[in-house]
């Protein structure tokens, strides 16, 4: 109020730096004027504490997860709402138009702040969807849409928590889904309202208690179908923040498959029906799992038996191996011996044939040699003797010729050689005489 | 071979699958085969026990009953 002009009643007080003191009535009146000067706006929220209309005014509150504000309507404005006034009740989502006001009270009346509502209408689906979208963005910005999905989920939980209405069909559907899985563990029911403004805090409290018990491994939150307004509790921002921070996975099945609440967004899994949500809470089909275990046990037994039999066979084969080895080698040796004998026989036969051929050849050579020595060679010798005798110089000397030789007995066949020799020897058929070369 | 008790059904079931695959491969020696079969049997018994725990009669209780039971247990323990 630093910009508030001094009030007529202002009387300076020494010892304080603050202005005043002012008369409270004057200050309250100035405050009212200040608040009335605020811009007129529209507000959206949930009606709470709607009190029966008085002769002049109607009082209620407007609330949401973030806060609340007191509202007041003049009776004539209220009456202009017509049939709506008969159906309007706590929990209704409304949009009001108006501005701030302040009743300054008096010496005998208490003061009161209120938002003076001039018109009111029930929030339409578009308004609510816009509001939900705004909350969704806020949750997303805080990273709360992914936290639940990152939680590990047990394949076969022993204890499951279920949050639902006590009388709704959701309860039966959950039981049907668990029966389909063949699951009959421990089920902890947390029955809460699933509609109206009390639902969200109670659902949130039930979820917190279930998780805090340390017993439940997964929680199903289930509710049947309804209008957007009916399901609005499941888009409560505080509830969704609670779910996002839970250490236990939450499986949501809110409304029909076309409905989408914020709880579906933050939950670990969102299902279209409570039956499916229950099946999702127990991913393992217990009946199939028993069959699977029986198969696995049989395979283990068979593997063990087959392994032992295979190795026993191997050992037996190995124990027989040396005898079999010797027998195999003996057979091989016998075969080699047979082949060797056959080869030897073949070789001897061939050699004999070759020897006979060689003997025949030698006999022929011998006969030829005999013929050669006895017939051909004497004839040839005679022919040669005669030819040689024809050339014998002695026969020429006998016919009267003389042979001229030098001192060494070498024939001298030319005059030049005779002159060079000087002394010659003339050999006649009967004897030889010496001669000297004289040139006349 | 894992001598630690399994932490959960899924861990045990996954290990049994692994064991069966190993045995089916035919690469395990005799000693390993016998050890794997022994481990596999123990795991199957564990899994069967887990299934037995959720295969009797459905036990239903309300949240406040669970809370009261837990409080009495803690009180008794204290």
C-alpha cells in the first residue's frame, strides 16, 4: 500500500519508518477499491462447499490441485442461471467470470475476500481436455511420464494390489483376468471412491499405502467407463505425480478404450479393460508355465540319459578298439601276403619266359658262331691270304725287280731320296748288294 | 555353474532355457552335462515352488487388513 495516498486519519508515529497508523475501516475500504481495480477474468475449477443460497448471495469455493478461491454470486445473477442451479453440486467443473472483491466488514461483521462471480457455466469437454493437456505437459516437463515404464515388473508376482470401487464391475473383471492366467496368489483390495472430488486424494493415499507395505509387487487401478467429467479424478495432477513417483509398477485401466486419462499416461502400462490389466499384472500364464516346466524337466532328463548312453557307447567302442585294430591289421597283412605271392608267381613266370627267349637267342648265336668258324671264316681267310700274296714284294723280286733301301732299311722310292741317302742297298730275290750314288 | 539361489521366477526360467540350449548343442562334456542337469533340476523345482505359491486358493484381503497384519507382525517382532 506504499502507493496509497495518506488517509485523513493518519497521525504520524514517532519511532517507525512505516506510514500510518490508519483507521482500519478506511484501510479496508481502500483495499476493496484496490481489489476491485484488478482485471476481470475467467477462472476454471471444481465447485466445493456450495452452500444453500441466502436471500442476497450464494457462496461456494473454486478449487483445483494448486489452490482455491472463495466465490460469491449475487442472488439475482444466480437465479439467471436457471435450471443449472438445481443440478450444480460439489465436484462440478465450472468456468466463472468476474473479479476480485472485498467485504470490509464492520464493528459487528467479519470481513471477507471473495471472487465476485457474475456468470457461471459448466466446463465443456473442450475446456477439460485443454486443462488435462496443460497438466500432461507439466508432468512431461518434469519427466514423470516415463518413470513408471522404467520399473521392472515381476513375471509371476505373489501379491497384487488392486485399487477400484467396491461395488463396480471392475472388481469382477480383475478376478476374471487373474483366473484366465491361472493365478491364485494374494490379492489386496483397496476400495476407494472412483468419482467426485474426494476420489483422487483417496486413490493416491491407497496407492501410497499399498506401495509402502512392501508386500505388493504390482498395483492395478481399475474403473469402468464414464464421461470425461466422471473420469476427471484420474487426471488429477497430484494423483498422477504420486503414481509417477511410486516404486511399484501401476497398471491402469480407466474407462473404456477410447477414454484416456492422465493416469494412463503416467502408469507403467495402460490397458483397455480391467481384465486385460489383471492379465498384464501377471505376464506369465501359470497353466502354460507348468506345462513348460514339465517339458523342460523331461528335456533335462533326456539330455542326461542321452549324454550318459552316448558316452557309455563311446567307452565300449574304445574298449574294443585294440582287438579290432589287430584284427584289421591281420586282415591287411594277409591280403598283402596274398598279393605278394601272386605278384611273385607272375614275376617268376615272366622271368622264365624271358630266360627261354634269351636261351633260344643264345643257341642261335652259338650255331651262327659255329657256322662262322667252320665255314665262313676259313673261306674268308683264304681269300685274304690270296689277296695278300698277290701284293707280296717278294713275288715282284722273284720276277726280276730289285728293292732300293737306305741304310736303315727304309724303301727309297725317288732319285732325290737316293741322292740324299748316298749309300743304298739293293735287294734282289736271291740276295742284297750295297751301292753308292755317283753322278756322272 | 551358478550356485546362488535364483532371485526370481524369470531369472530361474531364463537360466533353465540357457541350460537346455547348452545341452542341446551337444558341446557339453559329461561332467558339465551332469552339473547342468543338476542345476536345471534345482531351478525347475524353484519355479514349480513359485507356481505352487500362486496356484492354491486365491487369498483376498483388504488394504486395512494387510496394514493391520503388518503392524502386528512388526509389533510382535519388536
